[in-house]
C-alpha cells in the first residue's frame, strides 16, 4: 500500500517512481500531548524507524528522498538521522545517507538486493497503463463530442453511465442525431460510436 500507518496515528506515503522513490511523513491523527514541536519530533522519530524497516521489506533502491515534517533544531534532525542509521544497520542493501538538502529533504541511496516488492506483487494497470489515473467522465464526453464532428446520419453512443450523464449535461449536437446507451459494465474511457439504423 502507498500509505503505512505508524502506531502514534501518523503515517508514511511511499511513492516509487522511475527515477527515485519519495517518502512523505505526516502527523495524521497524532496530535501529541505537549507542544507541536514535540509532536513533530516524536512522529519523525517513529517514522525513521519504520522507514528503515520499509526499505528492507519493499527492497526499495536507487535514490530516495524522505520528506520529514519540518523540525525546529539541528539536534532534532541529528537524532532522526541517527535513528534511521541505527535501524538501517540490519539492512543487507548498502545505504548511503547524503544528509538533509536545503529544502529539508533527507536524501539517501540504497543498493537493491532483490527486485522491489511492488514489481513482484503488482503489474501495470491495463486501464491507465500504469499511470494510476483514468480520464474523467467529462473529459471522455468532450472527446466523444469531438469525434462526432463532421459525421452525418444517426449514431448510437455506447458508454459508461457517468459518461452518459456528462454528455447529457454538456448537450448533444443537433446533427448528427445521437442516441446514448449507458452500459454499467463498460470501462469509463471506452466509448463506441456506431451508425444507428
């Protein structure tokens, strides 16, 4: 999963990409009992331990950027870095910590031991082609209206119900004459235009 919950109620968001992997740390439900600074520091410390574990579990490699929550002092950053290093010593993949960038991101590299976990248990989405996104119903409706331009006669539009609703909201052209058939089983991006006899 992209989101990994911490015991305190904070969470990590892990995003593997082609060039690098980013890990974002968030306080989530954790509000702490004292100051905001204390809450942030505790969340970051817990995150550092969990990140070292996730690097091993997922076998994440290459360049990694970790966006810890902004801390008040260099001492706090140093302690978070120490915790990450200490917990990473069990890792068979060689880790090199480059330190914090000017923007406050922790940069590190890790050598992969095996193929990353997400490549073993997942495959690219056949609908979005691995992008993680599909077109909105309104975008599909606009695309369909563009395809109808210049056509003559009567046409049947077979589409997903949400696309049909968007077509109704946008308004069908007077020519060509169109009949919309909403089909619940149809993929949201798949629209068929057929001569309607």
